[in-house]
C-alpha cells in the first residue's frame, strides 16, 4: 500500500529554492511526430533542410517547452496544489534541441504573491531552465502558477 | 503540376497587417493524449478533477499554444522564409480550452527590426491570439521570428 503523498501549499514554497527536475532526451521520431502535428516547418521535419540553418534536425521550441512542462509536473507540480496558470513570460530559445541530446530541467522558486481577492491562494513565479550536458541553458522562461494556501482548520 | 509558391521576405511584411489563420478544435482524446505525454496534471486528464476548478476537462496551455503554432505555420510561416525564433513574450492564458470548442488563430504583424550584425535578415514581432467563437481571446502571446531578406540579385 502506498502512503499518501505530502502535498505542498503556497506557504511551503520559498523564494530561491532550487529543484532539479531530472533529465530526458528526444528521439528523432518524437521530434518529427510532434512537428507533423504542431509545427511542420522544414527544419523540424527534414534533416537536409535543417543542416544549412542549424547544423541538423531540431525540435520545435514548443516541444522543448512541453518537455520541460513534463519534468515540472513530475518533479514539482505533482507535489503542490496547483490551480492553473495565468501565463508565462520571457521564453528564450537559446540553443537548438537535437535528437538524443540529454536535457535537464531546473526550477528556481521566484516571487510569491498572496491573492488580494481570493485569500485561499497565491501566485508564484517559476524560473525555469532547460540545460544541456554542459550546463548551458537551451531554453529559459518565467511561468506564473496559482498555488492553494494550506487549508484552514475547522 | 503545382506552381511554385510565392515566398514572402522581411521586406514584404507590414506592421499592422492581420492574418486570419483558420479554425480548429481539440477532441477530448487529443487533450488527454497530449496531457499524458507532456502535462499530466489532473485537470488535463480527468473530468472529475477538473470540474471544481474549471467546470470541465481543459487542455494544457502548451497544447493551446502548440495548436496556434500549427495554424501559424499553415497560414503564415509556411509562406515566409523563417530562420527560427529567439523567443516568445507575454503568454496569457485567458480562458480555458475545452474539448470541441472551436478556436481561431489571428496574427497581427508587429514591430520589424533589421539585424545589425547580419543584414540578410531581420526580426519581426508576431502578435498572436487564439479566439473563441465569441471572438474573445483564449490565449495571446508575442512571438519573435527571424525572417530572411529578399535575396540580392547577382
């Protein structure tokens, strides 16, 4: 029998805390499958078209972001009481994502703000980075999420 | 035999021009498939978990963005000589995306800036909006893309 997971609330998150979210890599097939459905630009579908611009087939930036989201859910959001996201700022695509290249997610907790209109929740800025094997950022962004406060006792 | 497509270059794009990118809708299966792979939060996977927060199952915000990207490629980027994107700003998730809800993409060309270091290209701001049937914005963002200039003659 599994013990119940300890959930984190707004009060439990501290600005500056860092979460290492694990490492993943995309296969060439996964890159092409995503691109066919959501981003069919030649350099996401066809090695030959991609070489003169990027040196090889690269993943859609939205796939790199979505892959980060998966790491974020598995390594952080799955443990907090998240009520959604109003938006994301400052996405930077700094380096291309190639097939087979290991990418690691890193999250740093940023600014916290208790909601004025709804005191049972607050917003938290998530400073997100996808890093390559050398620790260089491939993609960075600042997400905003709404996190529930610890439920008040009866 | 298909005639060759007329490609658009940096000089051909005018700030303020509006492109209607067409309409799509996600099925419940597509929402759950994307969520299982990239964003397995309960309100993207499970109707019952989603109802108290959003009134029903909602798509990952990244799926709404990716769906916009597909409309953008089919209705705009496929006709311009795009050399990639350095990033995206100000993504706002304004309304949830429910299954079966028709969403229409609209693009407005924003600021243009010729590259100082590489005079064969420039950056263009793409003001992007996904609209619902009432014309209300579901998601907005400002993308930056690098567009090639018209090739110089011999």
